[in-house]
C-alpha cells in the first residue's frame, strides 16, 4: 500500500503581486488577503508589518532596525494517487516557507517551513465530520479516530523523499491559543520565544496536531500581548537558530494581528492567568481588510469539496493504507 500515492511540491512567491491560483485553498490567511479591491495594499502592508517585527526582534547589530527583510514562498503539497481516473491529484496542504535576507552581508538564511498551515482534510474533519458526529449523538461528540488519517498523511509527508529533498529541518506550526482554555504564565523565559505559558489540559486542536506527531508549547514573545501555540517535532528551543525563530514569530504574529486582533492586537498584555477571548473590545484593528465570516463559511464548503473529491473516491485505499501505517511512538 506504500506505493498507492506519492507527494509533489510546488512553490509560489508570496509578495505584493501574489494572486491565489485556482487550486489554492481560499480560506488560507494569505490567500484571503490577496482578494478584493485593496488586495495589493493588503499584501504590501502585511509584508511591511512582518519586516518591521522581524527587525524589532533581531535588534542586535541592527541600530536602524532595517537590516533584514523576509521573503515568503507558498509551498503547495499535492497527493498523487497511482490509480488512474478522476481526482487522481488532490491538494493536500499549503504552508509558507521563509527566507531571511541580511541586507548588510547579502547573505540568505533559511527560515522555518510550516507557517500558516492549511489543509483541505482538516477542513473536512472540523467542518463536516465533527458536526455530523455531534448531530448524530445529540451532543458535542468527537469520533474515536478523529484526525487519525490526516495525522498519518502529514507524518508520511514529512518522512517522504519529497520533503527531505526540499527541507533540512522539521516544520513549526504557530497558531493562536485556544479560546476554550486557560493559560498560566511560568518562570521559564527564552530570549526569542519569550515567556512560557502552560495549561492543565489539551484543546481539541492540540490533540489534533498531536496525531500529526507534533508537540506543543506556548510562548509569548517579547513585546507581544498574548501567547502563541507552537507545534513542532524535536526540540523547539534547540533545533532552530534565533533568526529562524524570529522569522516564524514575525510572520505569524502579523497574520494573527490581522485575523484575531481581539487577542493579538489587544491594548493590554496577557495576565499571569490568561483566557483568550474574541469578545474582547479593547483592541486595535489593522488597516488590512480581512473577512473572517466569509473565511469560516468557505471552510465548510471546502470540507464538502474534500468529501466529494478525496474521501469518497479514495476512501477504501486511504483506510487500508492508514490501517497499515505504523503507530505513532511516544
């Protein structure tokens, strides 16, 4: 069953001239910004925010706060089935990859891939499968195998030749902390990631990423106002350079300020005991257009698309493959 499908990678430059392709997952944060009347200004402003935040954090030997610029590429991963017929290829996931350009030395530094992670199969799990299970049970219900197929596909991709030939380090996925959980500040402090927070139990999203083979830690970087969830393989604090970590922070803080300003552009900093809320009113909006309601509606549509073009036509093959896939250790 190992040869039933393979992975392929394509990349697209993410800059002020970016336009989403027909196959791009349109609920992705970066694709959402590139739509509408003010698309180019949206992109220009977001990229400027990323550069400014990067130079704010990489302040050593950088007196004018303009030494570095961040270049982004959209990495699109397609799953290609060996069998012929319709729906032979499916856009499995998209992430951003980072290159850091040192204007002083003209050196380029590889950042961390994984930023702005998006997945059609995740849309299916959260927008189709989970609501269906809840409706059938008459109460909120998480299926026993929820996220298992997605997690195994993700791990298989990371271990594939396609990934290893393109990337030298494991990905880091940085997203918002859960509004359903309470976080407590600890005494642990990292010079780049900032102060660490912890929680008593995992959110559904934490458990979902756990099935992808990823651990989670929560950090609030210097001069940020709320902690972020960092999902990773290996050792988050030792496996990456300071510049690599700064690349991820500056990129994802920018997108979260746009997407969730109630949390990440709040006018006050997270307390020692912190419960994030989208009902918060004391925050500032960025001058970047973003339609959060439309994004949520599109997630459901794309979940249905996944059901029609991925789950139904390939369900038997995928189930047999997943059954034989090695269990996650640890």
